[in-house]
C-alpha cells in the first residue's frame, strides 16, 4: 500500500511540474513537518535532510495534497496511478507530451480545455458514449470542424453553465442520408 502511495506521489509530482518556489535554501528539517506530513513521508525520514530543498518542497506539496484529499479522492488517485503503472512506456510518453502541450497553452486556452472536460464529465454516460461513437465515425477534417464548433460554443457560455447538450455532430463521411 505504501509503495503504491510512493509511486502515486511521484506521479503527482511529475504531472504538476517541478517549478515551485523554494521557501528556504536550506530546505525544511524533518522535525518541522507536521505529524500528518511525517506519516505520509515516513519512507523518506532517514534521508529527508539530505534531499535538495526543491525535492523536499515537491514531496511536501504532494503530501499536503494527499492529506487534503477525501477517501474517495484518494481511492480515485490510486486507481489512476494503477492505470498509469499498467500503461506501456510509449503510451506514458504520449501522455507526458500531451500534458506538456497543455501546460504550454496560454491560460485562456487551458481554461477552455478544463471547461470542456467539465462539460463532458457532466454528461450522462450514455450521451458520452454516443458522442464517442459519432466522433469515431468522422474523418479528420470533420473532427477538427466539430472540435472548433464545440470550442466556439464553450467560449460563448458563462463558466458556470455547462450544457448537457452538444452541438449536432456532422454526419460521418460514409453515412447514408
């Protein structure tokens, strides 16, 4: 269980990026961590004071995030981590590249992606599957046009108003009329 948590913590650190500001050039002594932080990080207790301050900060941030999660969020994070562990290396590489492209987007584009994801997650499961099937049947040009149409509509709606309806998908190229 603790080994899985360690790997989950490393994954969280990789996904959230290494660019945190350092509080102190000397790092944080183990004795100054809260009992909850020490519990999560106990695997590192004998090496903690030798870690560079940046690594301490990343681990500490991960521990704080873990402690702030509900049991359901922790379970979900563990499930995602197990899926990550079972992915082939090339698929992990692709996901890292996608995440980096996301991080490179301007803030307003990142927010548009988040908004679209929240909208999709709010849909009933059968509607999600219906949209996936429609999307699979489209040509690359139709997919681009449909994504652009969704993007325009998402940008027009206020942030708190996810719509359960998607714009009608273009008919796939081979579809009969």
